[in-house]
């Protein structure tokens, strides 16, 4: 059974930083593309960042230059370093593993990030 467990969320002031982590059960990220999504209050879930097996990344325009996604294959873990946080970054952040060949998605339980003074 695939399990994705996020951690690192919390309350931070505008301009602050947080780092999210997502640990996968087994080597799921070697066969599924990992990504981070978020869902703000009253909003639809949106893609934040993805990372390929060779480490190349893609980001939503709203977080480019502020967020950095990385991976540690030895630890079956992905990270999202979030800097210069804004109130509009407030959301539940979800770890995702997408298997394109079967169009399957695996999700973590989510971690709350609140940016407020």
C-alpha cells in the first residue's frame, strides 16, 4: 500500500520560510512522478511544483523564484522549500505521486500552511 506522509506545515508570518517534507513508503517516487499541490480556502486544488527523475523542476507561476522543490531518492523523500511566503500561499499542501502509464494518483493527507501576521 502506497503511503505518502507530509510534514513541516505551520503558521508563519509574511516573508517567512517553511520547508515541507513528504516521505513515501518504498520507492514509489522511482516509478511515479512526484509533485506538490495546494488547496486554498474556497479554491480548487492546484499544482505547485513537480520534479523529474533527473532533478529538473517546474513551478506554478505564482511560486516561481520563491519555492524550490527537491528530492532525496535514498530517503524516498521530496521537499518543498518555501521562501518569501505571502498570505495567498495559505493552503493545505499535498504530496502527490502520479503514475502516467495507468493515470493513477497517490496523495498524502495534507499539511496546513498558514501565512499571517
